[in-house]
């Protein structure tokens, strides 16, 4: 009898990647979720980002939240959108994902949806640059606060410190939802393991907000390469799946 070896190995490796990353490296596996226009913009020239994509794509994004142990945004997104970061439109998990706010300087006030801890727990990752009064206000609102190192190549919290800390808390998959400054920081640090890109049939122009902020590679030869792993149509939108550092995640 012929026996096939390795059937479904790639799919199994992708499914197990968050677990293997956590077990072998002790850090969380990072999935960057981005909704953008055809010309690579995540918000209009007026700053509006709701809603770039349609209902089916948004429901699919909530399914991603449901299988993640933590969901994070930066200060700019928290200020602009006041997101809830909870799971809607799909069956919620037994334990809601931890909501993570990356705010290095204490810009986000301890009010709004993210500090309604009756919805889900909230963790603020910050640095010594955040005033003690702001940190106390966050804690007074019910959030946990952890002080980490600042990023070495620009504004923000050190991405490596974030994923190491979350890994220590047992977070296997960290769903990173924005914004451009945070995305850029994690990409430059080589800490985006998978990207889920929702592509909407819109053209927003050069005055709109680009998907990645901060400095980029000097040239094409230095640009990170992504491995496409899937394309799904969701109404008028497309979901494009890519892996980065896929071999490192499962080696």
C-alpha cells in the first residue's frame, strides 16, 4: 500500500505557527490586520477610517479577533477611532481577547470604549515618557499598565518588549490592528509574522493616510518579502493572506 508522507504539512504548520512560536521563542506570534484602499491608504484625507471595507470583511476581521488572545492598537488609532476591540458579528470566545493599547507618551485619556473593562480587559503598554499621573489614571480606570523600553528607531514602545511581555502572559497570537506608526515599527523590527490585508475597491489619493508609517528600506533589495498564502473574496472586498518569516516561526 502506498503511503503519502507530508500531506497537509504546510496547512498544519501554518495552523500551529502561533503555538510553535510561543513554545520555541517565548513570544507572541504577530498577525497584522490591515484594511486599505487599492492605492494603499487606510484612512481618508480627513482622517476618516470607518468603514474602509464592507460588512463581510469586517465580520471576517472579528473572526480573527475571536481566535487571538490579544488585540492591539497604537495611540493614534485609539484617539482617532475610540475602538472597542471586542468580538462582534461572530460567536464570541469564552474569554474575550486582551485589548492592548500601545501609548509611549501618555496621549490616550483614561476614558472611552477601551477603558470600559466590563467589555474586556485592557492593558496599556507604555514607557517612562508617560507621566505618572496618566499611568495612575489608566490604572484607576481599571486597566493594567506595564512600562517597557521605548523603540530604538523612532517613536513608540519597543515592539520586541511588547511581544516578549505578551508571550510571558500566555498570549499565543497578537492581532495588531493599527495604525500606520505601529505597523511600521513592528515591520522594521521584523516582528510581523503574518499579514491579513483587506483590500477595498476604493481610491483615496496621496493625501490620505498610508498603511505604513516611518522610515522604510533604502531600496527594493532591502524590502521584506511576503509569501502569499491565500486570496478570498468577501463581498466587494478581497482578503489577501501573507506570511513573513514563516520558516522562522515553525523551525
